[in-house]
C-alpha cells in the first residue's frame, strides 16, 4: 500500500493549528528578568503599656517609609543596596535617635524603635511627647523578639 504525502496546504494548516494551540501555553511560562537584588529594612516595636500609644513614623533618607503601631507592630521596606539614614519623628531632636546603615544586596536588617516618654513640655509638666530612638538589632535577636508577637 502506498501512503499519500499530505499536501503543502494541509501541512501549513496543521502547523498553524499547532501554533495556535502552543502560543497561549508559551506565554504562561515564567519569564526571567534581570533585576537588581534588594535589601530589606525591618522596623519593629515592643508593646509597653507605660509608653505612648501613638504610631511611630519612620523615614528612610528623609522620605516617610511608614508608621509602626505601638502594640508590638512591625513593617519592612525593600530598598536597593546602598547607604541609608533612618529617622523617626520625635518631638525633641537628639543626635542619637537616628541610625545609619550600609546595606548589601540580599541583606536583611532589623531596627527596633524604642520610646522615651520622659521628655515633657515646659508649660505642661504632665504632658509627655513622642520621642523615639532607632536601634539596629542583631538579626537572630530581632527574629526571636518578633516571633513572640502576633503574625505579620
């Protein structure tokens, strides 16, 4: 028995049908992009009923990064590697309130927000003002402290 060869038109239709079937599947495949790795900065607080219950607003290089709640909250920001100056909004400026960090690609740092409620206004001696200090904490210590809190 002799088999017939499919005509060129038939082959073209089969190829077009196969392409129409495979094209949507190819577009679903993940595409690798060349992206620069980032570093991550965590800001977190301990809950203390004896300090203020205001949110601590933190900034990275002078730009507000967010606010951390006073009930053991935490936030993080992914940033490109580089040098960063971290600050928290405070009523009384103090040179030791900020932190400077040099971050490498893939590095994760933890910055604890501590509150000092002792600052008082001269005219209202019973009024306490928001005064925050940023302290870099070793990753193992920070992770252990954060694990004892609610889920983030």
